C-alpha cells in the first residue's frame, strides 16, 4: 500500500498562502523569509505530492482535504475554487488536473512525458 505523502508544516503553510493567490514574493514578506526559501519549500513540496505546477499543487491539496475551499457560508466546487484563486486559468487545464486527480495511475510522473 502506498503511503500518503507528507508535507512539513511550513510547506503546507506556504501552499495555503499560494492558494489564497499570493505569489512567492508576497509569501516571503508575509512569513518574513527569503523569496528563494519559499521557492525551495514549494519545489520540495511539489515533488512530494507529485504536482507539476502551482495550480496543480493547490488542486491536489484541495482534493485530499488539506485545503478548505469555503466561501462565506458554503462550499464551492473545485473548478470554481480554481477560477477564483487563479483568474484566467484555461478550462482545459482545470479538466486535465481533475483527470489526473481522478486517475493518478495513468497520469505521467513529474519529469515524464505524457504518453500518446
């Protein structure tokens, strides 16, 4: 059985801020750390959870229940969450991320080329 990937408290904190729409510079300022330190944490976290980019990392944590996508009084769907946090994200990218999350065995690993 495959173990659930683990993130440090700091990695999770940084991805939560990422999910709020902050960029690396804003996260660094908020946490009083260097911008490169933020990038290092994100790189290691992405490898740990198998994310290929920032929206994908947020999607993975959202789907695993590690991020809460609540608005004022109700839950919103994954696609709406991504649209709110990353305005302008192409619908095809959201669909691709959802497919990867739903069918992880057919998804390419980080660094692999997709088949087909």
